[in-house]
C-alpha cells in the first residue's frame, strides 16, 4: 500500500495505490486523506486496516486515517490522545497487537518519544 508522496516536479500527492504481489493498482476511494509526503503507515493485523499517521504538506501533519481494503476507502479517525504533528515511521508489533511510532521530525525538529496505537487511541 502506498499513499501520497511527491511527483518529479515536487507536487505533493494524495494518490492511493495497492500492490497485489504483481502489479500496482491506483485506487480511487470516495474519501482520502489530504495530500502529503512521508506519512507513517502500517498494517494493523488486529483491526485488519492500514493505519496512516502524519506526514508533511509543507508543515508536519498529525491526523490519523485507516484504510479498509474491503470497502476500499479511507476513514479519518479522531483518537482522544495522539502524537504531535510529525513525519515518522510506524511498525506493527505482533506481540502487543499495537502499531508503534518512535520519534520523527516535527515542528521543533527531531523527536524521541514513543507512541502505540491500539485501534482506538
């Protein structure tokens, strides 16, 4: 799964693409996150969704979205607690059943905090 990025001219994109182990296919969901580069994305095996957090659209972003592969659409999530806006990578931890985010690059520079996503917050 791929979302956003920049094209050869530096334009920020909001494309959604899926990979089936052979071919990339562009998706055209009815709802999508705003354009951004370098969001953190990981498959959440507990909720069977791909979770996207943050990224940058000339400023760091701090929103959370989930991709449902069955309905092929994005849903914005509004957790009660969330990391500050940033560009950061995330990974799924199968032992805890959570997505883990560490650090990243935010408005004040590099960050060194750790966050987990449990499917709700």
